[in-house]
């Protein structure tokens, strides 16, 4: 398997979070960057962090919401860095478990590439 190295959007996302928290406003190219990042990210933690950033950046400044979302992203990023496969398994199981029961039977897990239950459920 070809090693791709770190997702380039990860460093950009971290910098955008720092910028947002420092300036209390989204960068001028926020929408354009979001479109590119969501179309081209490789690591699911980037997708997760981008969504959290966008959720607070499109609303009026709220320091509690912003810092809470950033801390949630950072906590998850540390867990992701420690074991990306385990983080993704846990993340996708949580998504599946949040679905209505009728939809869970049709769940196709993105990590296990079609195996419906990752952890034996």
C-alpha cells in the first residue's frame, strides 16, 4: 500500500481554527476552502473538524460554542492520532447507533467496506 502521508487539509484546518478563535471571524475564503476540503479530504478527522468549524463560523460569534467545538475537535484529533483505525471504527459505530432502528439494518460501514457490523452488533 502506498503511504500518502498526512492529510494536507489537517494542517490547514488547525490553522483555520486558530485564526477563527483569534479573530472571531471566518477567513474570507471560508466557503471556498470548505468546498475544497470537503471534496478532497483523506482523513475522517478532517471531515469531522471541518464540520465543527463551519457550524460555529456561519453563526454570530459565541465564545462558549467556539471554544467547546474546538476542544471537541482537539480531543477527537488526539484520539485519532493515537489510533486512526480505532477512532474511525468508534466514530462510524456511533453514527450507525444514532440511526433509527429501521435504517440500521441497511447500514453499510465505510470502514469495513460493506461489512454491516464492525464490532459484532
